[in-house]
C-alpha cells in the first residue's frame, strides 16, 4: 500500500496534465466507456488509454471491462487526498496572512517616542 506522500505525488502528477483533468471533469458527470471519453479529444484511442492508466495508478479512476467495453468511473477518495493537503496549505497561509495584517495594522512607533 502507498503511503500518504506517495499517494499525494501520484494524484498531483496525474492532475498536472490538461487531458487527464478533462477526463476527470467528464467522469464527474458519471461513468463512461473509453470510447466515449476519447470521442471529444484530438488524440488516438491508445493515447487516451495511456492517460487513463496514469489516472488509475493514482487511484483517481477505476475501470472494469465487460465484454469488449471498458467503463471508467471516478474514485473521489483519491481526490480527497489532494483536497485535504490543499486545505491544510490554505489554512496555514490564511493564518500567516492574518498575523501579517495584524502586524501591519498595529500601533505605529515613532523614533522620537520613549
């Protein structure tokens, strides 16, 4: 089993490509066959399959084959790993910016005062 850091790396690496993000956006609407996913894209079916394999390795997509049709569906839990990490970063930076704002809005000192 992958540790948290490895999972996070895989998720962000997978989502770092616009084609893979487009595939994820399509799968948000529901399961789709590989052919349906490939239809709007300007690339070969083999290239789409490679992108889907990256998403599957990251745990973002799961596929199952029934007969000759491979159907893909989104696995939201993998996306939650990235969402959780981003949330932690946002909280940290908001806290730092709040402290900076408080510092900048604090009482001004003059050089001549005692």
